[in-house]
C-alpha cells in the first residue's frame, strides 16, 4: 500500500494485487484496516479511527482506491460513485487484440454468487444488469495488448468478463479464460486513473497509480 493523496477528508492509496479492500471470510487483514492503522500512527489518534469504504477492487487487481476520512466525505462520495460522477480509468494487459482499436461495449451481466463469477449477454436477461464501458488500445507487443478501459457502470467483474467476451481475456485471469496464471497470483488489471470533484473543497482531484517498475506494464 502506498498513499497517493491525502487531506482532512479523503485518502487515496495504491493497492497491491492480493490485498482485499474489506474484510471477508478469509480473515486476512483488509486494506481498510491497514489504512486505519496508518492514520492512527501518523496522527497519534487514540481509540477508533473513522474510515469509510466507498468502492472496492477485486483482490487480484491493483491500483487506486479512494477512502473517506470523515462522515461528510463518505456521504458525498457514496452519492458520487452511485451517480458515476467519479471517472475511473483502468489498464488491462490481454493476450489478444480487440477486433476494433477502440469501441463501446453495452451488454447485460448476470452474477452467479455461488461461482463468484459473472456472465455476459447481448440482450437483457432475468436478474441481469446493464454494463457499459469504453475501451481503446494503447499499444501492442509480440504477445500482449495494453487496453485502456473507462467504466460507465460498476458491475461485478465487469471489465474482466466483458473483455473476455470480446475475445480478450486479461493476462493471468484463469476465471475468465486466461491460459495460465501470473506467478504472483495477480491478474494484469489495474485501476490506473481516477478523477472527481473533491466532496468538500470542490476542487478537481486527478490522480494516477504508479506503474510497477521493471514489469510488463512499462514495456508498452
């Protein structure tokens, strides 16, 4: 975890792949607890530290996560995420190249809770939710393609299953058709950029996640 931005109301951190944002049945220490401990030590705060979780990243995904440090910021950020007022850009490394260099995917997703997996359909289905994203190809190498994705909706495993349905499974993502896993258990998807109006000061906050050094991310 690296702190990318912090003020009195919000804190944005760069999550490592493998970290969970909130506690789950694994019992592993979540990122939210790590951030709370960071705040407690930095400001020498006694007792409980307030920290609001406003969105999540899948465990094998890395990149920017926004947290609220005050209840006022939490309420406003929750509304901003709900109305898609927070602009989120992701980078994905895929095995195949998209059929078109850029495009917009509008589909319907059905989540299977038991499998912890989502399925993509080109028409509305029972219990489906509309999923919309825009993508563009940033670069290609001999074996891989780097794709930038802008999310218009926030569905379960949305980028992973929509890119896979397009024939471009994300590198390392066995659940959605990758041929083999990444050595560290990650998938090659990162929350690269986030931009929003600060919930209290109203200034524009625009942040990018640092690329891991000496990695495939920098090869493009």
